[in-house]
């Protein structure tokens, strides 16, 4: 009976995951898609509640595409990051933590996207046709806005913590040390800024966090495409 080494493990004990150019390209594509979707987001320049209702109702289709697109992007990124964490080694606590953080962030952020891009425009369209019930609509919008104001920053904070954790793992690897330092600095800085401005819902901070996640997805994609990673 001949014994052969299992191809599932490397001598170092780290799980050997096939290098996938396709997953790397997909990760880069999700980063690009995030920026495009962010640029497509309708501008909010309404000055009164009635104007806001009309704007939300008029942009219902675009809002659905943008926010639904972000949910799809997060789902695809979770696939890419699962492969990425497997490549880094399943026995690394920081890599496991990063994947858990990203998963939690994707759940919170997806909840925010559903309320902001799908539920809110639908409510606006319904009450726009019933002007006598504007006060009911105002109460609903306060509730929806409060939920979005909590879910979105929490989701982005989890995503930032994930970037910092992946950066920590990469900083231990010689070939990826520069990317690791970038991840730790960017993720940690975003975590602090988002935490400090949690109640303010500063749009520039939120957009910056989304762009940072897009950049990290691109960096991850480039590393996944490398044969020496």
C-alpha cells in the first residue's frame, strides 16, 4: 500500500487553496461596481418633507438598482473574502475574525440598504398619493431614518474592523507586508472616525468608508491573482 501526501495541506500546516484568477478578477470587479453604484446614488436636495416624498418616489427605480446592487456586491465580496481567508490560513485567528466581522457588517449594511433603497421609496410613493396622511408618513420616515442611521454606521464599522484584521494577518507575511500595513491603518482609522461620528451620519465619512471597502476589494483581488501569494 502506497501512502501519498494529501494535496489538501501544505507542509506548514496551512490549507492549500487553489489559486483562482477568476476570484481575484471578481473581487476587483466588486470594488469597481461599488464606486459606480455610489456615483449613481440619487442626490438628496429636498428642502421640505413633501419634496422629499416626491424625490423618493421619483427615484424609486434608481434607488432599487443602487441599493440592491450594493447587496449583491456584498454577497459576492463575501465569496471572494472567504477564498482570501482560506488562502491566508484557516488556523489564523485574525483571518477568522476578519471573515466574521465582514459577514456581520454585510448583514447590517444589507439591512440598511433594504430600508433606504427599497422600503423608504415604496412608503414615499404610497403616501404621496394620500396627502391627507402626511403626518403618518412623517412618523414612518422618522422611524426608517433612525433605523438606517444605526444600521449603516454599524455595518461600515464591522467592515472596517474586517479590513484591519486582514491587514494584521497580512503584516505577518513577507510578500504582503505593505498591504497588511495599509489594511491595518485604513481599517483602524475608519473604525475610529466612524465611531466618533456615529450619531452624526456624516455623508462624507460614510461615502469614504464605502470607497475604502472598494479599494480593499481591489487590493484583495490583485493579491488573489498573484501566483506567489
